[in-house]
């Protein structure tokens, strides 16, 4: 059995889906968003510079002012999650609006990259766009658990893109 693996083989594996592969290596120093004041430090975005505890040598890091990925998406009119909500009745509209706004506000408090971009209402149909596909998926699950008689369907875009489109229909 030990003689089976004496020869080494060259095997090409698919690229990893980790954040390092998607966004590149972490940047040196501190980066502050011009719009929302989020801070990039130690390979992730945080709320405000006052919440970050810097040690002695980290206080001398260069400070750059840029746009964070969420603000760039909003400026470029891009999104990763879109919910299309159909047949919203007038008596449920206020509850649904509060649920969406509250859920996205709590998600933003946990992670500054999770944002509600817009809620567009046209008659009984709503279009909700968010910056993260996971946020859209979790929001759809929350709406499904909160209201009765709902049909949910999810559609993921093709491979190079991370966009998810969730259709929620009140029955």
C-alpha cells in the first residue's frame, strides 16, 4: 500500500472561493470610507475608527480615504441581492416595510457591508435591493416566517456573478 504513492502527480484544483481570492490580499494600513466612515483594518470593514483598538505600532499606519465596497456598489447602481415582492396588500404594507427596514438596520449594525440600497414600490409590487446576496436570502426567510401564505422562489445568476433574485408572492 505504501508503494502506491511514490510518484507525485500534478493536479490542478479549482480556485478557492475565499475572500482572499475574490478581493485580493489585505491592504496595509487603515482605510476610511469617504461616505459612511467605515474603517478597513485587519482584512475587514468595521464601524468607525473609535471602535478599533490600536496597539503601539498600529497607530503609525498610513490612513487612506477611499470608498468602501458597499458605497461603491451603491454609487455604481449595483446590487448582489434583489427581492421582488408581489401582491402586497395595503394592510400588510406597513408591517412589511418595518420588517425589511428593521432587519436591514440590524444587519448593518453587525456588518457595515450589509446594506439596504432601496425599496421601490409600484402598486402592489415591491423591489428591494441589498448589497449582499446572503442578506437577501436571510431577509426572504424572515419574511416567510413572519407572514402566512407566501410562495418564495430563488434564482441565482450564472458563475462570474454573485447576484441572487428572490421572488416572494403573497397568496
